[in-house]
C-alpha cells in the first residue's frame, strides 16, 4: 500500500471540498439533525441551488454537538466567513439560498455564529462552552463527511495505524497502558491492561468487539461518533486487534440506530477497499476483518457477557465474571470488548504519545469525557470536556444552564444505572472516582438535567421501571428485588406509600447492589439510593403529606382556577377540557369539577399566559372549596 | 497444577484450580443451600441463594459459579450472607402462591426446605399476585409458573441434557419465565415430555400431571426401567403400596439424570386397572377366574397330557425380552429339564438375532461393546437405520450432546428425515435395503483413497484380501466419499444402528458391511447396536436344535407342536401376520400364557397366569450397552399376581420336577457361576458381503412401500405400555405419513382417513402429509394404539437368522373419508 499517495489523493479530495474558490454548504445529517428535519432542509437547499443555477457544493456532515439548534447548516462563501445557521427550516433554507447565496446578505438573524474570526459577527468559539470543551473523541464530528474516508485521512486518520506496524504488540499495549486510558463504557477499567490480559490469554483465536449497544435513555454519544466519524472507531479497533492478535472484530450496534449501522458498514467497506482492513493491512502481514452485528434492543446487551452471548446466537443474558471476556469471551476465546469512545481515542494516543494523553484530565482519570446533555438544559447536545471539569461547568457554562428561569434540581448521570445528584454536588469534578463516591456512576456519558418541575420520586420510579423491564430475569435479586422496589415507588407516587417503605427500599437496594449477578442489577438501585439520600424530603412529603413538591404526581395534585385571575368570558379551558370537567360558575368564573378532572394538564396550557389562572396544587386536598356544578334542569 | 488454598469458615482448605467455592465446600462437608445448582447442569448463578462472603474484600460471591482463588477468606455463614439469603427467599415467597398445603411437591420442595433452613420469618414485602393459568392440556406435564423461581433448571435440562430445545427464557424483567417458542402450550412445541425437567424442578412449578395431588413419596427404590433397550436407572417414589413418582436415579446409570416419556409413564402400567389380579381357566369355552392352585395344576396337567400323547417335541415355550435374565434362564432349564424339549425361543430373536450373528462372525461380541459415554466422546458418529429419538431416547440425547456441545460430526444414513436430521453434517438417504451397498461404497473409498493403515490392518485382522476383492462391485457417491473421509480420519468414531438396517432381508450382511468399516479404521470399540426391548440382549439365546419362534407357528400349523407356554409375550401382535398367528395358536390343545394383562394371546389361552411387573420383582436386565441393570422390588406383587420366576418354579413343582431354587438370588448365583467372559479374544475378521440389490417388487395392486418406524409414545408389541392411560390419551389415533407428491396424486389431505392393505391384512389410519419421507413410501409406527402394524406383514423369514422381515412391505393406499 502506498500510504503517502493515498494521503495526497485525500488532500486533493479535501481541497475540492474545502477550497476557497467556491461556495460550500454543509448540512448536519446525523440522527439528531434528521429528527429535526435536516433531510428536508438538505433537499430544499439542493433544489433551490439547482433552480437558481448557483455553483455551490453541498455536503453532509455528522453531529456538530449543537443538537439543541438542529437542523444546522454551515455556509462558506468565497470572500466571507463561514457562518453556522441554527434551527433551519425549509423556509429558512429557501431564504438562505436567495438572500445569502444569490445576493450578499449573510442572513445574520439566523446565524449562531461564524466559524472563523471576522468583523461581522462573533464566532461560535466565543461561546463560553468552548472555554471548557476539548474535542478529542469528537475531533472530526460535524467537520467531515462521514461517508468519505478521504476526509478522515486528511485529518490525520490511519496515520496511527501506519505507525503501529513499526511497533511490537507489547509496545502498543505499553503505550495504551502508559496513557492511563480507562474504558469509556462506564466501567473505567484500564484499557491497556485489558488488552494485555487478552493478548496473554493465549486462545486459539482472539476477538475484538466494539460495544455500541448504547441503551441508556437520553444517551447518544456513541451514535453520534459512529454516524459522524466512523473511521476513528474502526482505526482504534484495528490497532487493538493488532495489539492482541485478533483476526476478527465485531461492531455490536443497536438495530435502532439504522443510520449508524449504515455508516459503519459503509466505512468498513471503504477501509477494506483501501487496504486498511482485510488481508495484509497496509502492506503488513496483519489480517483483520470487522463485521457489523445488529443488537435487537435489549438494554442488558450493553453488558459485555450478554453482548457476547447475543453474538453467539444465544439470548442476551449475562453470566458470572470471572471468567472475564479478556480470557474467555466470544466462543470461549479471549476477547477485547471496548466502548466506541475508547476505540475512537486510541489512534490519538498512538499518534500523539501516551504522555500527551496523560497530561489531560486528572490524576486517576485521563483524557476527556463525552456527555450527552439532555433534559432541562439550554444547550442539549454533545459536549466533550477534560476529565476533572466540574458538573457546574458542564451544565451551566457548556450547557447554558436550566432554561425558562427554572431552578436546577438534580442531574442524573450515567443513565438508569446512575444517580441523581443535587445542587450541592455540582462542584464535583467529573471523573470515574468522584462520581462513585457521590452515589452516581460515570456510566457511558448520559447526563439528564432535572429542574424544579421534576419530581424526584417519580424520576427514581421512571428509571427503575426501565431497569426492571430490561432485567434479563436471570438472577433473583434483579428480577424480583427491583420489582418489589418498583412497586413501593409506585405506591408512593400514587399516594399510598408508607414510611417503612423507605427503610425497606434502602435495605433492598443494598441487597440488590451486593447480590446481583451483573452490573445492570448491581447499579439498578442507584437512582433510588441517591434520591433517598439527597431528596429524602420529597419522599416524606409524598408519604406523610400526600404532597408532590414538584406538582407532578397525578394522584397527589389537583387543578384549581384562581377566581381573581380568570378572565370570565375567555372559555379557552372549557373548550379544551377533554373530560368536560370545567364549567362556568357564578359570574362566569370557571370552576374545575374535581370528580371529573383527569389531570391531563391541557387546561393549563390553554389558559392564556396573560391570565395564568389555572394552577396545580398538592396535596389534592389543599384545593379551596369551590361551587358545585349546577344540576342540569330536567326537560 | 498447584492446589489452591483458601480459608473456608476459618479452616484452611485446598482444592484444584478451576473448582468452584461450592464444589470445594461440598467436598469439605460444608453445606451451602442452592436452588439452581445441579451436578448435571452448567452452573449459572441465578438464584443467588448460594452467596458467600469473601471477608478479604467484603465481596458477596455466588459460590456455584465463582472459582476458588488463592487467599480467599470465605464465610458461608456470616451475618451478611444470612441476611442476603433470607432476602432472596423472601423475595421468592412474596410472589409465590400460598398453596404449600395442597402442593404435590410438599415435603420434597427445595424452596420450602431452603426457606426453613435459612430461617425466613415474617415477609415484609407486599405480596405480588401472579395470576398464571395452570397449563393442563397434555397428559404428562402440568406447569404452574406462579410457583416458578426461574432457577432455569428446566431450560438447562432441555438444552444441555436432552437437547430438545423446546423451552428457553421468555420475556424480560418480572415477566421473565421459561416458555416454549412463542409461549405455545408444550404439546405444540418440540417437547417430548421426557420428564427430565419435572424431576429437577425445585418447586411445584413443573409437575407430573398424572400424579398431581397424590402427596409426597415417603420412600424411594432404585431400579431399571423396562420400556426400551436402554435400561435407564430410575428411582420409584413410593407412598404406601403405590408408585407415585418416577425420577432418574441420582446415581447416574446410562441415562445420567435424564428420562423419557415412556419411563415416566411406567407407573400407569403398573397400577393399571386392567391388570390381571388372578389366574384364569377356560371352562366351557369361557375364561373364568381361578385359584393359583387350580391354574398351575391345570397348566401342568395340560403339558403332561400333551407330552404323554405326542411326546415332548409337541411342547414349545416362547419367552420374552421383557423377562429378566434370571427368568429366561429358569425358562431354559424348565423347558429342557422339566418339559424335556429344546423348543424354546424368545421374542428377542425378532430384534436381536441379526446383530448377534453379524457381530459374532466378525469381532466376536454379542452387542455394543462400549458405553454411552464413549459414544458421547466420539468425534464422528454414523447413525444408520435408526431413529433413536423414538426407539432409544437416551442414545439420541447423547448423540445430540456430542454434536452440539463437543463438536462431533454426525453422518445420518436414513431414507427419512428424523429428529437427528437437523444435527447431521451429512444426511444420506439411500433406497430401502441398499444400506449394504452404501456401506460397501464407503469401505471402498477408504481402501481406494488410502484412508487406512493398511499394514496394521493386514497384520492384525483376518480376511482383508477377501474384503478388498468383494469391494470392487461397489461405487461411492460424493456424499459417501465425504462420509468415508470423516469417519476414517476421526480420532474416535462410532456407528449406531437399529431396525432400519436389521429388519430387511440380508440384515446381517448390512451389519457386517458396517462392521467392516469399523475394522478397516480400527474403530471396533465404537459399535452400538440398538435394542428394542429392555432385555433383548439378555434374553436372546441361540436355540440348541429346537425351533425358532416363528418356525414354531409353522410347526403348530403342521400339527407337530400341540401345546405351548408363552411367558410375557403377545405373539398375535408381536409376530407378523397376526391373523395367521392367532389361527395357529388357537389350534393348540393346551396354551398357557403368563402375562400382566389379558392380551389377544391370553384371550385364546386355556390357562392364563397373572404375572407381576418389573417393579414387583428382583432380577436383572442387560441393556444394549451390555450393562446389567438391577431390578429391585419396589412394591409387593399386585394382588393376585406373581413374578414370572415364581410362576415357573410353581409349574416345575406341579410337573413333578421341582427346581432347586427358593429365591431369585440363587438363580443369579448359578448364572454367574456358569457364564464366563462373553467376549471372544483374537483378531477381528472381515466379512465380505455378497450384496444383492433389492428388486422393486411393488406392483399395480400394491404400489406403495410401507415402512414401519419407531414411535416415542409406544413400544414393542404395545401390549404393556399401551396400558398407560396417558400415552393412550396422547396418541389415540393411528397416523400414516404420506409423501407430499403421493398425497396430491391420490387427493389425500392431512387428517383424511385412509385404508392401507396387503394380501394378509388391512388397517385404517389418519393421513399425515409429510415432506420427510421419499415419494412412493408411507410410514406407520410399528406399534399402534389400536394394535400393531404386524397385521399387514406375512411371515417371511430371513434365511440366515430366522427373524421376520418386518421393516417394509408392499401396500395399497386409498382414501376412505375426507377430513371435514
């Protein structure tokens, strides 16, 4: 293989893509963009450009991280700075073509910012988040066309792979060990050590598996990386395979990620065509193949032993460790199982050296952490910060804080297996160890922000409901223990809780943590334990006062129309009430018939904001006495 | 390897590397409770009851799956451990019905025992009602999954031991349960109702349906199953004088923890209401109850009268493969010493003579010379003319385990698709009766392609040149060549064969052809001749000068034999051409039949003696491996019955020549003293086979080839097992498999009633259109719920072995009634 030649061809391709002589339009079409309508925007742009006969190149890129503002379009016109536009609709797309491309109006009203220094508008890098972000894993995401391997190569891709063939397997493993890289899937086990054990296990064959079975509600880091920069993962896998002597690899990706499946498969085919995969990789004696295996949507298959069982054609159920996959994994052979982000980090370490990597992050947790920010936060999307950044920085500075002037209440880290941390924990640095002490886990990187309108008991119930339903059912603790916990939580949010439940919940949670077979069971009680620890008052309010402080639990709230605020002739709430529970009382002031109200919240939304007359009250009994609906006169 | 030392409850103990904590603890006599552990199953760590604490780091470990590691400080009884165990049991009990008082599992419930042992007190968890319907459609297994603790023993038994694959985990979370594919009822699944899971279930979730609410067994007796040639070690659970549970023996045996549906139904037969409870005598054309004294006297008088009038050669005895070795020995002595004739043969001839002839003439053994473990450890297995799924279930389990878990290659030689087809690497479907040619072709491939150590073969065997010369007329197809390569290159190869090979004309030659293969490749220790009945191997003896069983029928017709004693056999159903046999037997001046039931043969007897079942006597059976299985008396003989050995002694006494035995052990001792080592030493001899291709003798009137096959839910002549009300309920119809092409030609659809006829008989059956048999062929089970396929066969004897050719015959087929 002539790598220099491939590189120079890639540069030429890139130049065509990014030269300054022509107008370029980039549309973010990862799943986050598509969900917001990016494909329609792309179609509109292409049609319009053709109609207007404009000479411009349109390309699709992956996720830029600003998922809150999707669909995102970047326009770079010769002579003016590249500008990124957010919340683009098809209508806006037409306007952009007509005004920005045809004329010289940069449409700054749609712009999020520029991508380079200029005199017109600030760049997006002036946003406070960029002070904290350090995009290593996401280095290419949103910048390159994920379907084009040349884009990856130009940005340094496959250079690391080229260099390892001058190294021994041990050298590669040493580099990774020295870098201090720990598994990004949540376990935080030393990647280099895992590879070393696998290599030394001495099986007849060895496997490398990329775990892309991202199942946490609200987490989408792995999807974004696979959709936006698949080659970084593939290169990492090849390096791992070389280090441990594997000939076959699998990307285990959820079937619910169709775009990721397609993108990775395409990337594998390309890499194979160019000689980065397959026989005699890059002219070496090393052979390695990668197959995409689609998971069928079981959360537990993110657990490595269950994932392996699933590839083997069995029901995805975990088994006891030891034996660990590193010694007895797929088909009983030594197997490396690493997360998408771990593999994506590997080429950087090889290229820049272990010391470079270990200079980033904290003493025990090196490198960066990628979070999928979701929930009640302004800038939902992907963020990547060095390990050790505080939660406050991540949520308030990078994430832009809680929207609508609401009060921050908690952040759920690590998905349903993680914990809910309160305001007081926000100064904790994010790394593998600090979070554990606080009762949460680093997890795979899901971060859901909750505000004052979220009921913490309900939040715990929600996450436990998820893990209970996703429990594989194998071990008693997880199958039955979580069910009993869930039932107790259900009773509490229904207003039928008892105080002894709290002790029982704690005891049972500890039993499940200690006694379950796999990590799903061992971590399932975390949301309950952390909410009990930090939001005990909410539990007590539910049980003793039958009150939901967040005014969320339906059984504990009632709707009340404030007579002073009701605009008597408006009738908006009466019209929308599906249960016919609102009637006009004396002087046409609207009244809620509590017996009929189904608490659907529609009236609150319908009541014009200038009146804001409908409120929720908890406990339900706190609603003042109201007049009764007049009996209908019999005809 | 260095032993690993750990601290166990403060004691230094060591074990082998790879051993689990539980295994070591058991070895050291430390009890750790478990629900999901079973020595025959892969441990999975599901129930968590066996948690122990590693005090070194505070970890709680499931001892059944955690290997011992140097330095561990294990406590099996720490406070934390006890608390956890209690929690687990409480969790289970909180969603378990309160029906212990009426649950059949009763005192044998492991969950209840563990709950008591760990001292579960008040359960603080709210009850979760689990409204599961009790499934009770099939007559064998009843599932009440509200009692399930999901230990997954049933799933593992199904997948790891019997390899049926009928059940697996279903659903997730609290709804997880063991279920069939799509959660259909068991009878719509692959389930064979083998009962292995029933025996393993720690709670009352899976129960034997026939014996529900009969209470708990108070005693257990180990014995040997009588319902096929495998001779499984079973344990009969007793409550008073009733057998209320049948489970696999805990001591292993050939079945090693497994069972089959016939074995689980044995108690139905033993306690059948149809059992004869007293002897009967023919008085004025009618059989009437009689006392033992009168019946024995009448039988003896009959024999004496015939002997006096026509001489001893007018007497004959037919014994059975279902009689014990001791009984068969006694009958031999009775016939020769007391009656004074050599006319004794056993029904075992029908199943066993071919194998005996072929094996004796080549490698000098009497049957299989290796056990099932050897079969399971083979890396290549050939199954030819056998459907062990139906005829020898535990053999099928072993083959499937070998294929699925040990990577063995399976070569299946059978015209039909059988339960083994999906496990086979190569499935060759030869025409009927051409097995010898196929096997000859394989032998030729081995010789031609040099897949043998010719020098050793020449040195260590006889007649290699003769064999080589005989092979020239064979050719081998590509599948046969591939099979020959696999077989010849195996480290350890086995051949399993059954009636599909032996019940054709020249069956012994077909068996010789496969023995030749084994001798060529030095694999003679892997020859497994399957037997049909429980004591085929033990009951068969070469008659000394006397007539063989089927020849006796001819002799009756000729008037040479005038009186007969038939013990444990029902020739009218068991022999071909039922009509002719019945006619012949009714010519006898004195017919004495000893049986548990009033069989077709007993009905025409002059004296009927009511005999006992295998559970009511002592003795031994020799299974197909050559393993001698001990029978132990579980219950006293059912009122009015006596064991056959006792009947024979009484007859001898009444004849005036008492035999010198008081009990069965004295008979065993005499046999042991007489019988030496049965195997012949010396080099193996090749037996060149003079193969004659079967001519297609189907004709216009009888255009179809009928094939008799084995059926899991019936056995032998069906006489005994047909008295299981559960088996009867499950297969009450006669089904005939018809190839799709033939069915469409004759406009026959699934469920239509069809008539099958031969020159000697006819029967009606329900059509089952199938793609698993070749065109031009129809298949029915040998044993039918309403009788036997033997009604269709005439008595054609194999020249060499005098067995009947009851595998195929030409039949006509027509539709009688359309289904709906």
